[in-house]
C-alpha cells in the first residue's frame, strides 16, 4: 500500500486524459481584402495629413519685413523686356490645304510656311514633331537648314492617308535642339474617300 498515492495519481491522470476533448483542427479566418485596403489608404492619408500639417506655417510663424523709415523705396525706371529666343508663326499651308481629298493609302507631302519671330537662329537640329490627332505615319523631321530671326522657311513631312474613309486631323509643332517645343501648332486635315 505504499504505492497507493502513486497509483491514485496515475489513475486520476488517465481519467483526465480520457475525458479531454479531441484536438480540433484550426480553421482559417476569412480575410476581407477591402478592409485591408481601406485601412492602408486611411494610414497613408493620415501620414500625408500629418506631413502637410508639419509644413503649414501657423500665424505666429509669418514674417513681415519692416524697413526703417529713412530707407528710400526702390524705383524702377526701366520696363523689363521679354526675350523669347525660339518662337515661330505659321504663315501659310505651302501644300495640301485643309480638307484636301485623298484616296485610301495615298502618300503625300505636307508643307507649312513658318516665320522665325524669335531672337535665335534655328539650326538644322531643330525638328517638327507629331503632337496629337491622327499621325498618318508621319515621322518627326529635322528642319535641315538655318533660319535667321525674321526669315521665313518651308518645313515639310511625308504622310500616308489612312485606308478607311473619313476626315483625319493631325497636329504638329516645332522643337528646338534642346527638346523644347515652341511656336504655333500646325495641322494637316484631309478627307479620305
């Protein structure tokens, strides 16, 4: 009987193990993607708002310069002039006037007459480039010649009429050798029949 407490403990342990519920396999909790996205957006908005608040001056941070009363007010005696180095004015369509009738797939050359109304000379590195509308297979084209201020020149591009009937419009503009556009947009408008 010396082992009675030990036997009792062993018996009680077996009894408890037998009464324990069977292990349950874990189930996945459904994830709401919209809730996660909403939380992420709210977090970003809160951070942007905090950042904006940090850079927004408060009325106590405004600065008002004061000049001593004996300091003269500066006077400007000259009017500043605007120096537009590259500028162009469309003068006329040199070929293929607007609404010219074309056959489907017809190739043609469109030319415009421009006047250099800027203060810089256009070099052969200047281009006329497609801007928007119907491209009509036209490629960006170099001007290939120098044009001094106040001189006129013709610039042309090779195009192909679309194959489907309709009215087509393409718009082009000049670019300098640094890649900046200037002047007026010019158009090519054709009617395919």
